[in-house]
C-alpha cells in the first residue's frame, strides 16, 4: 500500500474514534452535572475538566471571553478553528476516506458522507436544546461506520491501518479522561500504605488502596464516558470503587475501551503490517508498542496507585504520542 493511502486509512480510524470520544465526554459531563445538581453559581456547567482532557484550555481561553455553556458546546462540536471539534474530526475523516475510496467498501464511504451531512444540519442552539440527541447521533454514526468496517472489509493491510488508528486513539483518550477525572474526584488524596498481605482477595486489596470518601455518581460518569458502566458492574459486583475503576479501564485485557486492550490491538495490527510476528522488533514503532504492552500486562493497579496514577497515565499518553510519531516516520511520511 502507498504511504499516502496508509496515512489516510490510519487517520480515518483516528478521526472517527476522536469524534466519538468527544461526543461521549461532553454528553456525560453535561448530563452528570445536571443529575448531581452541581452547576456553577450562575447556572452554567464547569467545562474546565473537559478542556484539560482535550488539551485545549489555552486555545479556548484565547478565542472565548467566558466559559459559558453555549461557547463550550460550540467549541467542542462545530468550531472550525478547533481541529478536534466533532464536526472537524468527521470532516477530516470524510476527506481522507474520499482519497482512498477504492480501498474502502462503498457502504463505509456512504456512512461517513451521510453522517457528515446530517451533523451539518445542526447548530449550537439546537444542541443546547437537545444535547443528548445530537451526541447520540454522533456515537451511532461511529458505531455504524465501525460495524460496516467489521462486516465488509477483508482482513488485510487496509483494515489493519484503520484499526491501528482507532485503537491507538482509543487507548490515548481513555488514559487522558481517567488522568483528569481521578484528581478531580478522589477526596482526599490517597494516603494509605498500599503494602497488603498477598493472601487477601485482589478486589479487597484494590479497595483498600484508595480512601473510600469519593463521589460515586462522578465515578459512574467516568465509566459511562467510555460505555464501561454495565461491563464494570458485571465484572465487579461489589460496587463502584475508584481503584477497581482504574484497574478496569487501564489494565483489563478484554474490555475494548481499556488502555491495555487498545495498545494490544494496535500492536497486533503493526505486527501484521511489518511482517514480523513473535518477539522480533523490526521497527521503532514495534519496539515502543511492545514495551508499552509489556508494562500494561505485568503492572498491577495497586502498584500504579502507589507510584502515582497521574504520573503513570501521563507516561502512557506520552508513549502513545511517541508511537504515533514512530508510525508516521516509519510508514506514513511521503
């Protein structure tokens, strides 16, 4: 496959995933604030956590005089100057898909194109009136595209590039979300000794590693942001606990939105693309992915918490950025 075609496939996967992640975060943040009765004194929502998650707080402060609901929603959904807004991400996915239509199933192109035209029919005032409807439309559009991909595409290089983009993006988005939310929600910070007898049940060990004074509704919102709430409850029937949430969203190898699962799927795609199966590392991207996968496979949640969750997640995000740069340098530069 030509480098420019591989690059377009990679970024179609990333942009669709990024649009969905933004829709999820904004939707859950907007509604969880209403449910918990925690708006600001002027009746507005506190958008600073989401601006930090997306790394766009400085850009928003430069372009907007105040952080009110209308401006924040416009910034995250339609702002042409914000290249990671939902509409901009979807447009960039659509333009990349247009360039490689011969590699994609026609239904994939049609779903991207129709969804883009439907999103353009909305404006910020309509989103203010019916935010859940709009964000549900974005999520459904992403699911439709990915479902068509899974149903129609051959198991080959095109699919591997699409999957590499979406799973690398998903791992980075989950780490970023949890990084900001953890420090906002755990009250007070962890202070307990994390060394516990090895004979204790692992769930009890994790629960003892974080102070139990926390906002259950807010941690439920974290899980819902990545559609993890139901699967978390099926896995951990003892209830909501910050340490167990960290374990589920970072280290669970079977949940599709966990950091570990995303990294593992990306590594598998790059292995097939490079033609180097097994333990042999042929490229810098393979090496970085293998190292991150190994770290996530062997570390335990209590070790992450003892060493500092923020520091660990920052390293994961930085490694994801380096992996993206290495992939670009090895395969996609042209």
